[in-house]
C-alpha cells in the first residue's frame, strides 16, 4: 500500500525527472523523438534469455494481450510490435512470438506513444522490439519440474525455440510440452435452511493436462519493398478432471460421489500478412484460418456404500469451431506528417455442437434425457470498415480519431433455427499529451460493440453441481461507452509507473436471466463500471538496497447492475473485483545470484443464478519465495516454493426455493487446501 501511494503521489504531483533516453533519436537507427530505448545491456542484471523476458522487465510497462477472445482481428489491442509489425496471430500471438526470440537477436526495444509506430486502434504506450535477422541459428530452452503435497509431480515441462535468418529472410520454430498437475483437497459442510448440518464431504480434486504444441514464423523484411510474415501453431490438448468425495450424511450410511471429465482437443491456426507500396501509401493484407475440435465426456456417480440411492448421469458433447479472417489496411502519410488509414475486415465463424445427456437410477440402464438447443450450429458473417486519422496538434500533443461500422449476421440451425442481423457504429477519439519529458497523459473516449459467446446459444449441463444453462437464441451483443485517462510517469532512478482509470456505461450487458423454469445467458438493460489499473516498478537502490526493486500490477473493478429477479442494485455476476501481482527481487551486486518473493491475489463477485448464489473465494493469496543463480554452467537455475501463505480455495453455495427471492433451503461451504508447491526451473540459450 505504501508503494502504491508513493507512485500515485508521484504521478499526480511528484518532481519531473527527465527520461534517460528521451532525447531525439537517430533516424538512421529508427528511433523517434520521445522514444525510450532499451538494449540487452540495460536489462543485463536480470540475465534475460528471450525477448519476452526483456519486455517483462521494462519498468512501468505491461504487455497488453493481442488475443482477448474476440472473433476477428479488429483494431489493434495488443501493445507490442516486432520490427514495427503487428503479429498476425491469435493463440500464436505476441507473447508466443517474443518467447521464440533469443536475446542475442534483439537489437533494441523502443517504448513510445503508439502514434510513433503508426498503430491504428492503439493509443497510449506501445513497445517495438527490433530484431536482427542475419546470423547463425540460435535458440533458447527451458525445463521445469514441480512437486506438491500428496499430488502427482509434473516433471515434463520443456520448451525449445530456434531462430535464424539470412538476408531479408528470418524464421523461428518452437516446440513446447506443458503438462499440468494441479488439485486441492478439503471438506464441504452442507446445512439446510434452518442451519442444521445435514452432510459432510471429504473431497479431493485433480486437474491433469497434457498439452503439446509446435509453432513458428517465417518473415520477409527487406530494407525496402514488400514485407511479409507467416505464422502457424498446432496444439494437442488432453484434459482429465477427477473429483472424489466420501459423504457422511447426518442421517444415513456413508456414501461416495465421483465426477470425471475428459477432453481430447486439437486446435490449429495459420496466419499471415503482406505489406507493400500502393497509391502513395502502404497496403497491408492480413489473413488467418483457425480450427478446433473438442470432444468432452462427463460422468457422475453417487450412492451409499450399501448400494442404496444409486444415481448416474452421463453428458457428452463434441464441439467443432472454425474462424476465417481477411483484413486489409491502407495507410497514407501526408506531407504535413498526419496519417490516414482505411481498414476493412471480413470474418466467418462457426460453432457446431452435438450434445447428449443420459441418466441411470438405482443401477438401471441409462435413459436419454431431452435437452433443448443441444444439437445446433451457429454461424456468423461479420464485416467492419474503419477510417482512422492521426495528427500532431503540436510537438507534444497527438490526436487520433476513428469511426467505423460493424455488421454481423448470426444464424442458428439444428434444434433451434433463427437468423438475426446487427448493424452498429463504433469508434473512438484519443488525445495524447507529452506533458513533460517524464510525464505523458492519454485520454480516450470510445464507443464499442461486444461479441456474443456462441456457447450461450447451446444448452449445457454441470453434472457435479446438478444444474445447467439453457441456451438462449435471443441474446444480443452488448454496447458500451468508455472514457479512460492514462498517466505514464518516469521517476528516473526511482523507477516508472503507468496508471489508468476507465468509466464504462454498458447497454445489453450479458448476465444470467430467467428462461422457462430455469435460467441461462441473457441481457440486462444497462450496467456501469469503473476500473483502475496500475503497473509500477519501484527501484530500491536510492534507499540503499542495490539491485533491488518492487514491481506491482493491480486491476480493480467496481460494477453495478439491476438484478433481473429482485430489482436490487448489485455487481455484475461473477465479475473480477481485483487482481494483484507484486514481486520483490534483488539481484545481489557482485554475484550471479538473485532472490525474492511474490504475491498474487484475486477476488471475484458472487455469481447469481435463478435459484442460487455462488461465491468463489481465494483466501490469503498465492505467495512464493525464490532463489536464482543466473550463471550455472551457462544456465539460469531457479528454485521456488509456492503457496507459502497456505492459500485455500473456498466455495460458498446457497440454494433458494422457488427462486432467489424465496427461502434458503441449502447452504454448502467448501474449503480446500492446495498444499506447498516446489519448482525447479532451468533455462539457457545457445
């Protein structure tokens, strides 16, 4: 809290300290005035192995994800470029691309206002990683082993990336094996509406994943002329979930509950772009194809040890998804230095789902249960067009405005047949002011249009909870007005920070609404939200701790919406309240050792359904301590102990009858322990 107050005070009224690299750059090197430049030498104390590790250590800088789950590319959302180019991938996006670039190929990293790089749709702080394509093949590798209390160890985490190039041609290739072995265990107490204990369960939860992927890129970047990039990624994903419970009813015999879920998914994407001179400007064409196949099988069993009260249910679902995108961006810079961009995008997406539910009572045969909208296909044809203008109003003031129109045709077939068309305007206006050499202020007013989750059209069942969602073919996309103010402050030898506050007025907010005798996804008329974000680095050398710093990332959200059942004002259901990630690290001077500690904490709002209130609580946060040797026979070795604060997963569930306006009939309180986690990580380059 002291660190946060110090940084905010500096943002609002602290002394203005000149940026170390704020002078006008050398045009021959590609540096623009106002650009802060980092090289491997500037970040050498952290011994980074990849471009990703370099960017993550830049003070006051946070990577904005370029894949927010939206269909299509749309205007830029990620704030990282590689050689001035936006990565033409989604799951194979910026972080993946940076992780494939070893430090030896990074020439420099430029941090500047997005207008410096001509990134349409992006405002505020942007990062450009300049790489060197020529040279021999280089690579980076990483291995990790994890152990935890009373759970199977994860020993096969491994990553290998290669890169090379000759002349204008460069390439990267990455193979990744990322198994996960997670779980928790503990007790659940169940009481009736009067508060009388009715049952206790001894539960243990396992979450196993085996994920393997192969990805890479091919780039053509001559000094002048056409520039092209090709990216691909293929993933095999196997997931196993097991939940075992011993049940101890207050009146009755001991019993068992078993829930098992398996998923055997594959997904792949290939994307590319080509940019070339056209009609006194530059034309960039971007394309992407993505496919996914996800069969899921869930099985639930319960009953007494004597064979009484047996019940089983089986839910199977196979989902096939696809996305095809074609986007064009024409950019022209006038003699006065202002920029115009015309962009158009067309996308086709589909979700094809087949589902089946069957139940068995008393050990008898499984009998099929009808589900509405369980076998359906959803297709969307979406197009958008934008015009964006960027101009300098003065040496320190930059304006960017954009106006566009989006049309989406969503058709559903199968159990439910329906087609709807949505045509909606969107756009934004942004003003960036370099108030001083060390303080930049950015404000943005935006009209945005959301996208529907295709799975909201499909009925689903949660066997472990004994409930489900009704598919809703009438749900519509949200719209919102957003106003944000961002401050980027450099404190010189003390560090740097970026703070942002956003206000949102939302129409047609998705939430759970009554459907028939149950509920499912739907729309509420309006909602409002305010959020604050902080990314800060505080250097501790001025107070005598050489090589030490504290980094902090905080997101806080407060939202309000009128409940569809009670009419009362409440937060948006199952929404983030805050997320905190902070780390202390000291690179011990005169040695190749580093040590530190970190804390991650999350909080969510309650989830409201037709007749339930649920709340997931992560108590005490996830704490970690580590020690790192940055040169162990040329490798970086790190030993970590996670969950040193003994974080517990608590889940509260209250059931009401006939709905949430009625009396409480059941309350469940579950507390599960994760145990201590030990990690050993080795990484290196060659």
